[in-house]
C-alpha cells in the first residue's frame, strides 16, 4: 500500500474475508454434502417438508465490526495493482561536495561501462566482458541472415592483411548486434544512466522464452534437413555404384560372348586384371575429386571467417576511437568545472548542506515507518496463524463432541426402549389382584414415557433431546393415538430405529459415494452401470431420491412417453373428470383408506388426497380393462411422496404395464396367484427347513405374502426398509420383491422354527415384519446370501404355473356353470345366492 490509510483498508478487507469465511463455514459444509439439482426438478410431498436451514448472524459481533470499520474505499491502488506499479522515486540527495567531483566522474565512467540493464550492454567492454558475453538467439538469427553478405565481403578483403595479436579480444564471442554506427554509439553512451528502456528491450525480456523455443525448433529443422541431404547424397552414390556394376557386368558378358571364343585363357585373365585396375583407378579418382571439393569448401569457409575477423577488427577500431572522443570530452568538462569552483563554492556548500539535512531527516522518518510496518506485518501474520490453528482445533473438538453426542443419543434410545418394555411387563403382575402402590407408580411412569415431547416444557427439552417425533421424514405417524399397547410397541420400535440410524451415521455412510457419483454425472446423462446398481441397492439418500426415482421411471417408460403427445396426462385426467368413469366411485371410497397413518393422506383436505385422485382417474382412463384395483392406490400414494402427479402416473404405468405380468391387477388377480406359487418354489429351494416347517403344521404363508407382492410391501415393513426396497424395485424390477420376501423369512427363520403350532405361527407371521428394523442386514441377506437368483428361472416358473392356474380357473368356472344350471332346475336350490350375485 502506498499510504497508511490504504494499509488500514487492506487489513480491514482481510478481516472481512475472515468474517465471511467463519459465517459461511457451516453453509459450505452443508453445500458440500449435497449436490446441485436442476431448478425444474420434480419433487413430491416429502421433499417439500425439508426447507433449508438459514444461518443467523450474530448481531452484537456485526455491530462491533461496523463500529470498528475505518476505511470504506482505498485512496490509492492496493494489492496486485499497487505491486505492478513502479516504486515511488524519492528525490536523490546531493550528498557530494566540490572536492568529490573527480570521484563522481570516475563513478560516471564506471557506470558508462557497466550500464543499468542486463539486456543493454555498453560499447565500452573490457577484455573479460568480451570473453564472457554470449550471443542471444536474436543475434544468432541476425548472423545467419547476413551469412551471404559476409562471403562477398570476405572475397573483397583478400588483399587487406591485418594482424590481430595486438588486440586480446575474443572475436568469436562478440555479438553482432553491437555493429552500430559511431554516432549511435556515442549517443547511447551519453544516455547510459537513464531509467527508460526501449520497447524492443522490454519485449525481449517478456518474449525471451518464445524466441528461444522458436530458435530451438528452427535448429532442429536445420539439422533434420542436413541429415536428409546426407541421406540423399549416400543414395545417389549407391545408385552410381550400382550403375557402374551393371555396366561392368554387361561389358564382361559381351566380352565373354564375342571375344572369348578364340582367345587363350591366360590373355583372358590378363584382361580381367586390367579391368579391375581400371575400376580401382576410377574409384580412386572419384575419391580424390570428393576430397578436392571438400578442400575447396573449407577454403571458402576460411575466407568467410577472415572477412568476419576483418569486419570485427574495424568495428573495434571505431570503438576505441569513440572511447578516446568521450574521454576528451569529459576532460574538457572537468576543466570547466574546476574553473567555476572558486565562484560557486560558498552558495553550493550551503544549499547542499540544507538539502542533505532535510533528506537525512526524511530518510530517518521512512526508516521508522518501515520498521513499524515490518512489526505490524509480523503481528498480523502471527495472528492469522493463531486464528487458523484455533479454527482447526475448534473443528476437531466439534467433530469429537458430535460423535460423542450421537453415541450417547443412540444409547439413550436403547435404554428408553428397554425401559418401556420393562414398565409394561411390571404393570401387570402374574399372581396379583390387589392394586399395589408400585403398580400405580408404574402406570404413572408409563403415561409420562408415552407423553409426546412438546415445547411447553423447556427444561425437559433442554436436557433431553427429541428422540422420537410425531411423524417420521416420510410423513408416517410414529406412535398411534388410540391403543396404549400398540402405542408402547410403536414408540419402542421408533426408538430402536432412531438408535440404528444414529449408529449408522457414525460410520462412513454411502452418502459420500452418492455425492461423488452425482458430481461425476453433473455434465452427462446418467447411464446404467454396476456402480449405480450397487449404490441403489445400498439405498438412495433422502435428498436424492426424487431425482433418482424420476430417472428410473423415465428409463422404463421412455418407449411409451415417446409415442404420446404433449399434455397426455392432462388429457386423460380431463376425460376422466368430464365423462362417466365406472372406476371413480370405488376410487373415492378408497382415498381415505389408502394411508391413514400418513399426514399427507390423513384427511380429505390433505394435499396428497387430490393428487392421488387425479393419478388414479387418469390411469383408469388409460387402462379401461383394469380400471381400478385395490392396491393401486397404495402404489400411487408411495410414489407421490417423492414424485409429482405426472411422474407418479408414469410410475404406476411402469409397475402395472412393464414390471408385472398381465392380469396382475385384473378382477381375477391371475398374475398375483401365479407369483405366489413361484414364491413357494423358491421357498422350498432357498429356505428348505422353513418350508418344511410350514408344510408340517399346514400353514399357508401365501395368505400373508400375497399382499406383499400386490402393493410392494406397503404397510408391511417399517418405512425406512420400505423405501430402500422401492429404490431397488424401481431400478431392477419385480425380481426384487422375491428377494426381499425371502430375506424377511430368512431374517426371522430361527424364531419361526421355534414355534410348534399352526396358530402361533400364523399369528407371528402377521406382525413379524414390523419387528425387523436393521435395513442394512436385510439388504445383505437379500442381495448376498440368496445368490444366485436368475430372472430366467422366475420367468420359466411363471409360465409353468400360469398354465396350471388357468386350468384350475377353467375347472372352477365349469363347476360354477353346472351349479347354476342345477339350481335353475332344482326347486330346493333356487334360494341359494352367491356372494358375487349378492354384490351385483
């Protein structure tokens, strides 16, 4: 900073950045755990119940910061802009007397030789400076460009012979850019101490790297070209030798064919020797010619070097002459100054002394300020380091306390769950009919434990966390309102679920993996992959479930949506509302019976009721052969928790028309009956002991599992497990239902095998799924312990059992028709009426 005021502004800005960082730390952590979603993203009823939390500012701290604010804007440049400006130039002190003028002149001469800039060399070089100076890439380019001119100059200077022994200069190291006219040399020596630099010199410092790269590239291309020329010469030489060989062979053939018929053998051998001698002499002659050419080329190169040396010698002579002129000029100036010394000594001494005192005072003041700035800078750096260390320590302590708090809260949930069960057992003693005081105390403790936590008890709310809320994140009621027995069991189950979720949060969850995966697919479309399959099987996080469910639905119904016109859902809904719809009456009857324990469907004015009505009406108009079947309402209700109306409609289309076989939701429920028989086969294969146990006690467990398959476990398992099942179901299809149905039985296999009568077994099967709370263990059984699980096997068994069920239904229909005919003919059976006829 140029001034203290600017420095204060700079420090204030640093404090502002630190303040913003501290305030936004929690927000940054929260944002890092959630990936950005598109603004037009479809969200259901559940997603709207989670508004983002807003961080509140500390009013007192903000007020203190406003009071301590000093500067609102810099008066001068700060930061990088100030650093890029030249340093402020102080007026130089005239700290020399008249007696020191000779010393100053010597210093000026020295500065003329050395110069101010590394890229600007004076023409007055000593012997060592000439030897240490290397040519720059630009000098090399210039020397190569003037190579031809030097050849001509070398030829014209053959008669001029000058010895170079008197000049100890290294002529081979002199840069060519020093060949300047004498007037320019003298002019540059006068301005040698100026602080300005030419644009070319300024540019050379910035573009030196680019020039060197271009020079290296040019040299590599030159070397490659020389190499190619040598290869070409060698190829030409080879061709020439081959041609000579061909000619000699042709000559030998001709000579042997024409002349060898009557010539003796000794003469033929003599002729062959002469031919070999001739060939050898020709080769020797060619080698001598090549040596002659090389010697001529060397002579030319030596002539060029002699010309260059002559040019450099002339330049050095001019340099020495220029030196002599400058020395003479400075000597005259020195003599003039000595003449004027006597007349100006008094005034000069007084002015110099006053200026020197002022500047010395200014220099002392600047030194004090500099020392103060250094001290202040050290203090601020130390403060920054200390604050950073404090921040890191605070974050570490916060993580430790959070982990400890979570562990204690999980233990508290377990203890309170066991406490409720113990109170319930002690409430009704086995052999006691009297009303004891202890029983009254236990009853009162039970009422207090089941009482919902409210904000009317601030002291309890301060010391005790709200472990169980009235509704979970999906909107389901955690504790019922009517039955105390069921209320106790439900609250105990909710506490166990809370304890499990807290324990899982302490471990490394799949949330980080989901964040990394969604970040990698930010700028590309999500595609099917093994990685995505494993992530979905582990469960989609609550904040990403709307996006992934919509993607899964679109993946399966893309072929249907592409063949429809825009506004297809609204058209279906409009037709269903305006025209007579036979399914609308039954839909209205089942709306409030869909999910009465969920706050989004608990009353006629709930937001989910109207959306549920619209989706069911539109689907009934799309599929008039199905219309409406009991079970579809629960499927749509679960889909609407994370999807909007149109997406929930396509989700129902996916389940009914893509996933499930035909006649699954028709009047006969043919597909559902087939799946129950397939499930029996899988039970006998995967869980043979349990299947044999059921067969032994004549327990038809398909009466329980039929509803699992029809509504995909809605109202059969706890909500956390339900939505994890739906995650995999919407991605992989109906095979997931078989996996989890088998996993539920395997989870409680040992407990079921302990039951030894059909009544207790069937009673246990009606509620045992609600006691399964560990979703991670259940998922491990479904996708790990039950493998292999081929879909082809399920399809083959569906085909096999479908034929059997159809034959049975045909036989039943024949028996029904026989009964009707017999009833019409028999007077005694005319009063018998079936259930279907009574309903009609």
